[in-house]
């Protein structure tokens, strides 16, 4: 009997010793080598006074990092890393260890409220080609982020709510796969100065509030925005106003004349903007504006003289109006055509080469369209110190040329826009409105006429 008890005691002691050795190994190795190392108590089921064995550690602890902010940033980055589905450059292979400031694409600085606590302040993924279904739970969870650049990746989904990032001043998510409405949750950010949403699939309307934010750069070309431009457009303080290659509709708001004196480029090309070209564009700063591109829209009527004077009196180097339905040019515009500063190809301007066919122009003009007569438009810019005299005159239509434009089936009347008198009946080749300039028989002055039904 005594020998049986002795044998049982020996077996229990062997099992407990084996379990103790295995637990010691498990705690020493853990999930990642080096985590959870510490003194291992001597477990024994025969000793009730022994303390319980602590559970193995599941990962890095805050004490492993330079500060608590970097520890939390590590957790956010690790979770985002798990959502990445493609990484052609192997960038995420560098996202290991306890120093997130050394990860490729991440940069650290101390936030204003913690000058001695450096943490992730900038993320630059430009050109990495990373794939992820969403940025939600990543960008919005880095509270000290000041700059996020992610050009040319394959990030998708909507832009997360960024109102919890008080220091963010640059947001670039261009050339990705984002969709949904305009990310207006970024607009309340008081420090935001750079917003680049180009080459995505955002759609719908652009909120009026985006044009009253104190931005330096505003890019949202090459999306699917398809609503009219808000009247607040003219309140924008940006230097580069880039709305090209969308589906914006309706007229260009006349309030554009109130845009910043630092405005350098206005790019509205390839939309569906319609109506007459507002002469208020001519009141933009002649000192700074260098490029005005309205090509590929549905604009019509006369190109106002004051708009062309932005080039004659100022620094405007490119005035691109091709692919519209303009029917005449202001006096100052003709020289710009010769010098190739003004591009009006594929319009409906008589006497100029490379215009639309008469049939195409006639089809467009069949509906009711009305523009401000040229005699109601200002002849010079109020900001211009001097009014330059015309250096050339537009081409005149001879009676023979007018006769060739007659069409027996479409009656039109000729109206003198200066005298506002009906002069004669005539017939024009299915054009709803044409503009012509003819010499006064009693002198050399030039007079502008409009042909209308």
C-alpha cells in the first residue's frame, strides 16, 4: 500500500514538472519572440499557496514604444496593414517593430499640444500602388496627422470623417478609386489649405461651403460632379481653381469676378457649362491670372471684349475657348487669335477657320438662347490703368458675302445693335444668331450687327 502511494506521488510530480516546463517555454516565446519574458513561478498542484500563472502576452505593450502616442499609432497601422490587398513595392514589409516613425511612408513630429512627444504627423503614400477597400479607421484614427498624401493608389470607398484631425492642413487622395458624395466632412478643418480630389469617382453636387474655406489649392477635376456651380464660387480664395473634366451644368456664376486677386489658373474645360460667357470674368485680376480654359462646354454668344483684355492688358497667356458655340468676338480678341493666345476653334464664328459646320451650329441654336447685347457690356476693365486702342479691326462682310448666306426658307432680320433699329430682311443659313461687322458707308467706323429671327 505504501509502495502504491509512493508510485502515485511520483507520477503526479512528474506531470506537474512537465506542465511547468512547457508553460515556461510558451511564456518565453509568446506570439512574437521576446514578449512576456519574466520570472516563471513554480506551479504545483500540490501547493495551493502558489500564485496563479499569468496568461501569455498577446503582443507589444505601451512600454515597448517611445511614447503612448506611437503605441496607439502602431495599433492603427497594424490594423490598416491587415486590410491591404496589394503592395507591389513591398512597402508594408517595413511596417514592423516598435518604431513606427521608421516605417516607409510615415513621418513623425511633435504636435503643438505635446512638444516633447513625437508621433505620426505625416503620411506620404504617393505612388505606392497600395490596394485597400477603405481608409476609414486609418486616417481618421491618427489624431495628430497634419498631412496625408496618397496620390496614385487603389484606395476605395468614401473619405472618412476627418473632423477629429485638428492639425490636418493637406489632404491629397487624387488618382484613386474613391466614390460617393463630396467629402464635405473635411471642410470644417480650420487649418486645411490644400485639397486634391482629382481622378476619382466622386459625384453629385459640390457644396457651396467649399468655396468659402480658406484654401490655397482646390483640385477636383476628373470626377463625376454633375450639378450647377454655386454662386459662392466667386468667394474662393484659391490660386488654382480646377474643375475640369466633370459634368458641371448651368452658367458660370457672374460672382467669379470676386475671386481672389491671387488667382492664377481657372480650368473649367470639358464640362457641360452653358449660357453666355459672363463679362464679369474680365474683372479678374489682370496682374496674376495666367490661364483661363473653358474649352469643351456649351457656352455661346459673343466673347466679351473685356475678357480678351485680360491678355492684352495683363498676364493672361492662354485663353482657351475651343469646342463651344460662340458666334462672335469682342474687338480686343481678334489680335489674340492671330498670336494664338486665344483658341476659338470649333465654334460658330463666321470668317474664322476650323469652325463647326453650319448644320451643327444651326441645330444647337434652334432652342431659345439670349445673351446680353454687346452694347450693354463694359468696353474696358475698371482695374486697367489705361485702355489700349484697337490695333486691328475685325473682318467685314461684304454685301456679296451676306448674299451667299441667304436661305429662302429661314427668314431673319438684321438689327443694328448700336442703333437698335431693324435694318432689313435677310436670310441666313439656318443660323439662329450670327454676328457680323460691316464698315459704315459714310465713314471708317465699325458697327456690330446681329442676325436674329
